[in-house]
C-alpha cells in the first residue's frame, strides 16, 4: 500500500534521442518509501517519437506512465493537459520535471518532508548543463543572504539546508528574482487543484506567473539549498531565444511584456514592487516594438499569434509600436534596462 502518490508532469518536445530516458530513470531512483509515481508525459508534437524513448527504459512497478499525445501547442498547454489528467486521478502532490532534466535521489524525499510539515510549496536549488555552479549563487538575494533573511523573515533548519518563510514573503522575493526553474517545483496539488499555466505566455513567463499564484495562496513555503535538480541541454524555448536576430527573441520579449502587465492587474503589490514591475513592462514593450518592426523589415518573420494576443489584451500598447520603434532606432538608450 502506497502512502504517497506523486503526480509528475513531463512535457515532451525534443529533437535528440535518449534524453527522456535519463529523466525517467531519475524518478525511479528517488530514495522514498511507500511512494507511487503517476508520470504524465504529454507528447507536444515532438519531432522525436516518444514511443521510441519509452521503449528504451524499464521502470519499476511504483512508476506508472500515462502518455498523452497532442498537436504542438507549447509547454504551458502541455503541462495543463497533464494537470487536468492528474486532477481526475485525485493526486494530492504534483512535481514538475522537464524531459531534459534529472532529479537527484533525495529531491522528492526532501519535498515530501517539507509538505508534510505544512508547506504548500517547495523548491530547490539547481545546476545547469553549462556550469557546475548553483542557480542560487547567481542571484542577488543569495549573494546578500543576511539582508535577505532579515527582510523576508527566513528561518533556517538546524543543518541550514532548508529555509522556511511565509507565502506572502516568498511572493515578494519571487517578484525581485526568478528563484526556481520548473523542474525544481513540488507543491500541494489538493489545496490548489485548479491553478494552471497561462497559455497566452507562449515562450516565457508562464511558469513564473503560476509560481506567483501558488505561493500567494500558501501560508508556508520551504526551499532547499541543495542542488536537487540538474537541467540538461535539450530544447529550451526560453534560452533558445536570446539571439535578437531570431524571430524567437521578439516572441519571448512580447510574452514577458504580457507577463508583467498581468502581474500588475492580478496581484496587490507594494509601491516599490508596483514601480519595479511597471518599469519592466515599459522596457519590454519598447524592446518588443523594436525587435518586431526590425524582424518585419529584415524579413526574419512575424509572430501573428502573439500579435493577436497583444492586440486583444493591450490595444493601445500595440498602436504605439511604430512610434516606439522609431524612438528606439533614434535613441538606443530606450532599450537599456
């Protein structure tokens, strides 16, 4: 008899074989007792057939796979499809794992310990394929830890590996820094079963906005300083869009503009937070206007779907795009944060 049933959400869209097998084996290797994993893999129109990936790996009985296939719609829709399925299964705890990432053996055990102590949301530190350093080490809030701990009333465990804070303070901390990658998140699904990713945020921000929603509704959040997740080098929409010469860059920036506008209209913010997010929205609208018009002129391309979303949500902002492009072309300081 299993004491815990963990739902694992895996969106799948890859161009190289063998990546998913590593992720699945890291689930099977979790050092937890009396725990069953319901692994929902959503094949989001992947170029690499998921069936071939699954055929290459044998999982133990406590790891059950549910495969759902859909036309390509992006990671937000794929993850929502998995969450819809898990809601029907009456799963109480959900963890996310991207198909090119792996968990360290203690990840779920640490998460379950945090949730069983009353936390509604858990995350951990992580490392990436191109560095041995931790993600936390790159963030200002951890570089100035004493000030951060005092400002957000963060309490450390005896071994100083875990940190506890209120959901409200975690929300305020998230506003200033992107604290956690998706594969590091485990949360109490039964308390917020209807929370979903926003599909209008096609290539950036859909995870960040959901984390803000989840932590704002939690009394307690616990995070781990352990690098319990390692992020691999598979298909990554966000990191693949940093080249301003590619159409993906204007798509990413446009989605981030939507994100900041949604934050302003959804959450009650302190004045300093409101000003920070408002300034971020203005910067991203300027940059989107410049890149979108540049890509049109140079025939790089045009994301009609995103433009329709922006026009529907923020018609006055879209009308200002040509003027913002001219201003940015004349004065590049407009594109500086």
